[in-house]
């Protein structure tokens, strides 16, 4: 899960999607799924204001 978190942060920053990541958690669930929580500030190209986004959900783990 450490690698998944590293890659998520890398891609969000490298693609200039977010300016700031305030929270990113992955949690293994018993059903073979992973719970994901992301909170951060989106990059605003044409504005000085930051847009805040929260994403919470589950994904199926691929082996």
C-alpha cells in the first residue's frame, strides 16, 4: 500500500492536478477491496482561489 500511495501522490502532483494534498489514506477491507480517502486543493489555472475536493470510495484490488 505504500507504493500505491507514493504513486498516487506522484501522479497527482506531476500532472498538476492538485496544489496540496491534505489527506490520502488507503485501507484494506476484508472483501478484497481498498477504501480510499483523498482531500486536497485543486490547481486553479485562471483563478487565485483554490478549489477543495474530497473523494471517498472503494476500489477492487488487482493482483
